[in-house]
């Protein structure tokens, strides 16, 4: 008796050794038309193994790519898709550059820093006031998410002024931010809603 562990390693084990044997047999068929019919049958069998993936975009294309991999790219057939090249199969993806600039206050995050810059450069008017209000409230929420405690509005106003080099100056007389208890209530409500959603 020969165990699977004693046989050659399968390039795509998820299809099993029977499918691999079919692919190996297709490689031995000399008549091109017969080989094409054999391959079409193999593709149909491969697709029936994963019926839940049939609605996935490019599912058929992936099957033909997988067939080429199992045949070590040696099958001379007519594929309805452009098959992946063997050289491209093992190429490493390009390195994604990681932002190297420092974040002044990490609890606010880089996205909020960009929003503050936009708010500072926004034309004067009612829209700018609304934008600054949204940014300041979001700063307060972010601060409380990281520090797990209430924060005085003056701290948010000081940080906002520091971020913009004094271009945005607020105080408690000109703006009132969301109450800490309101932020905590909304956070708790969102957590409870998510818990109920995942428990269903």
C-alpha cells in the first residue's frame, strides 16, 4: 500500500490527487482535439467541487489558471482566458511604502491631521465653521477612545490651535463640543448593536 505522504507533493492539494491524475493523463494525450475535450471535462469537474464560489468574479478564469499550474504550464490547449505566466507566479509584489512622517499626536491619527489641515485652509464662511465643529468633535471622540477618560474642551481647542499654528483659535464661548456622556452613550450603543448583529 502506498500512502499519500510517499507520493509527489501536489501543486494544488485542495483539488486532490484524483484531479491531479486527470491533469497528468491529459498531458499524455497526443491528439489535440481529444486533449482539449479532456481538459474541458476536468475544468467542469474542478468547478463542481466548489459550487459556492461560482458567483465569485473570475471564478472560471481562476480554474484555468489552476489547471495550468497543475500541468506545470505544459498543456498545449486553447484556453478561453489569458493564462498566468509561470514567471509571474512566484514574483514578489512591490513593496508598499510606509508613511515615514511622524504624527504629532498619535491618538488623533494621520487622517484627522489631514482634516485639520484642510479645515485651516478652507475659505472663510459657514461651511468652514461647520467643518471645524465636526473636526473638533471628532478630536474629542478620538482622545476619549485612546485615554478612556473625559477630556476638557479646552484641551481639544489647544491641540487644534497647536496643529494649525494658531490659525484656528476656539474657546468655550465660541464653540460647545459634544458632552462626554453623549460620546460614551453612542459608543456603548454601537457596541451593543454590533454584539446583537454577530450573535444572530
